[in-house]
C-alpha cells in the first residue's frame, strides 16, 4: 500500500499505474485507471 500525490491536472484523465523496484519485475495495471478524484485505489492482487 502506498500514498502518492499527483498534480490536479491528472484529474479526469486515465493512466496506467506502474510499480518499479530495483530488485523486481516492473508491474503495470491491466487497464488505464481513471483519476476522477483526490483518491484512487487499485489492487494488484486481483487477477
């Protein structure tokens, strides 16, 4: 779980969520996620 701050200009736009770590494979969300408010939730554990 993590909390991140994005600029207000991201609201109303869709983006892929990417997790990168130096010792792991890069992980992307399956579909673009709509940033439609101040909080966005995405669960990478759901297939």
